[in-house]
């Protein structure tokens, strides 16, 4: 049996924990010694990590999901072999390992974190949070833990019971914990963990299932002590800027503007970029009127890293269909020259070819690529990728989005066909950016849904729906390689199963999996499949690349997740298993 590290409950809001008092001893006595002295992780290391390290969710604060390792390349990837595997705990599994000092730190479902020898797969320590017996009654049984952070000597995460906490990276002992919200009063799910931005652990959360507007916050805590530095509510209160956009809806009924994916960070500008989600109910005729913007839902917010103040915002969609926009933001310096033949909406003031600091990618379920100036939020260009019918136009001069009036609900019982569905287009499964090609690589889906506005019991967001494939195709999954400069799709890959998260490498490869258990390496220039293995279960985790003692590895996890199970219902002939496992690969010796 592995040691179970138990936590003192409901004591001070910030607790400095004496490890000897809260740790059960290891069955074998002392913790195993580390092979080398642990070097604390600094802001400088996070901003420019060593090539073999993976120190944050997408490796770097700019959200790229790119590894500079090139030992595994297009010529030799065919000799890639599994070197070890390890089972993960039960629950919804969408984790990202961190790699540092020869150790993988792996978040498991339901607040379990493991430190695993990155070469052998042997367990070094395991932490299991002691959760309150009634927590599922309030937060609804969410078990997802997509990412963790590392800073100093600590592994930092957010918990099901609405705390942020830190573990000693060498022993797994609890170092501190801070209550963010009282889960019995403002229940909010933490499906993603924090990133580090200027020495602060910055974390967002969903307001679902029962949290009011005070639960709809993104918060920053001192990454060394756990003390709260700031919190930014994503729903304006009466008298605050944006209050007028809610059509007089009482403050306590302004629900579900969440920030449930990890943000990005530009240290030079000291700006944290976070995306937000839909309101509940989603149809705006049920929430103050369809003419209102309901800030700051479905927006990109640029927050001051020191204070959390909103420096600028851009609203991607006045959403009536649960088409959230909280996904990864890519921070890129690139020439901006959108191709009018490929890009639907372009700012007429652009100087084609001028190099800009941009924030780009596909931030929401519509599958629309947006490129904004990341200093000012100015709209630069946007274009659809997969089939979508909810956006009719975007004003290039202002960036203002016009929704399809034929699909906007005006009464209960009304039914419409929306493309994509609330599983996306694009969802939490992350794309990647490669500076080698100046392309973003995006896992997308060809989906639509029959949606109906209803307040029936047990219906989320006042919507009922039936998912279906987009008209004219039987290929659910797709990957698009999109130029960050021109906006054109450089190559397109399509397949029957839904595609999942991707990682790019300097070896000219894109690694990614699907809901049918296939894990592949694609040529980043052409999209050709160069290597493939069947892992048996949906490839639900975020892949990474790392190195130890000069040898490069690729790691990815499989398991259950809400979107994977939803997509497999659209491809019933594909019948993967549902095992939660971590797999690690390297070139054959």
C-alpha cells in the first residue's frame, strides 16, 4: 500500500503544515532519496525552461504546447517503442504530467498526485487529499484534474473542496493550503489547476453546479506561501463596469461565467490571458433579454498580473447555445498578413506583413480562429474552420460579432440546428503551436446538434439537445494546420474517431491521439502519419515530451472523459475500452 497523506481539515484559511503531524509514515520508513539535489524552480526557469523539462500545462506560459527536443524526428519516429506504463486512479482522466529533475508529477482524478520516476515508471510518492464526505453533494462529483504547477520546491494544485494547496516536490508532504471558496456556500468545480505568473499561482474555475457570481472568480495566490494576492470576479456587480449589460438581472442570478481552463501569461507585458464560459441559462431571453451582452461571458480577458484588474477584453460570442470560450490562448510574435481567400473577417487597418504581438488560436467551441493584438485587444482577423452557423459576420473594423438571428432562442420549446454542438468544434482538448513552421495545429470535430430551449428538470443551461455529425460528412475528427501569419489551412487530416490533444516538437512532429485509442505522430509539414499505436482507450490526457540524461521521451495518458464518451456515441462501431493509464515512449535502443 502506498502512503496516504492526510490533510488537517477546516482550520485556518492559510495553514503552514508540519509534515510530521499530517503524514502517515512510509511502509518502508523514510522516503527514497532523490538522485540529485532538488533545484527550486524559478520564474525565469518557467519562462525559458531547459529543453528536457515540461514545467507548466503547455510547457511554457505562452500556451504553445511545443517541445524543442529533436532526438525523435521524422526519420526515426518509426522506431518509437513503449518503455513503461502505469495505471492511474479511477475517474475522469484528462491529466498533464510535469517533467522535472527526472520525475514526472502526474495529476490523477479526484485530487490524487503522483511523483513517478520518469525513466523507470516507479512510484516515488503519492498524495491523496482527504476530502469532506459531503463535497459531492455540492460540487456534483467532478473528478477532473487537468494540470498542476511547480514553483520553488512545491507542486501546486486546486482541489475539489475549493482550496489551493502546495506539496513538497521531493516528499509529497503538504506545505500549505488556502481556502478559495467555501464549497458549501459557493460550490465551484476546479477541473483545471493553476499556472505560475510572476511568482503567483493563478487559477480559474467553473461556477457550476451551484456557485453564484461570487464563485465566478479567477484568483492569484503567492506561490511560496499560499496567501491570496488578488481575485477577479468575472460577473460585474451593480455599479461596476458591465453591470448595464445584464438587463437588470439581479446580481445573485448572474451565474456560470466561469474560467475553467488554465490561462496564458506574457511576463514582458505582465498580462494574464483568460477565457470565459457561457451563462446559465444559456438562452438570453431567459436572462434579461437577447439584446444584452452579459459581460464577461465568452470573452478573452487580459488581466494585470499584479492586481487582477481588467486591462482589456474582447467578447467572441453573445452565446445562446453553450458554446464556451475558455480554451488555450497562444501568444505569438508573428507577421500578420491574413489571406483574403482563406480568412473571412479582416481588420481593414492592418498593415499586411507587419510583425505584431498577437494572441491567437481557437478559443471557443465555434471552431473560429481569432487573432487579436495582445497588448490592446484590437481585433486583427478571424475565420471559421469546421462547419459553423451561429456567427453570421464579424465587423473587421471593430471586431463586433453578429450572431445568426435565425438561431437565437426567443421562447421555450423552440428548436434549432446549431453547428457545432456544445462538445465543439473545439473543446478543452488543446492544440499546439510550432515556431518551426509558424503554424497552429488544432484538434477539431465536425459536429452539430438539434437544440431546444427548455427549463425541464436536470437540464443544464436550459438546453436539451441531440448531437449529430455535420451535414455532408461521416468523418467526426479532424486536425488542421493553420498558418499564424496568413490564417490559411496548410494541411487537413480527417478521420472517423474524434481527435484529442496535440503536442508539437522540434523534430518536425505532431503527437496526438483520438477517442478510439490511437496515438500517432504526424509530419508537421504535410500531416502524413509516420507512426501509430493502439493504446486501447481514449487518449484523453495532454501529451508531453521530456528528456532525462540525454534521452527523449514522449508521455501521454488514456482514460475516461466526458467528451470522449460523448463522441464515441456518434461512432458506435468504434468500441474502445476505458482504462486510465500513463504511457511513456522512447526510441528503440
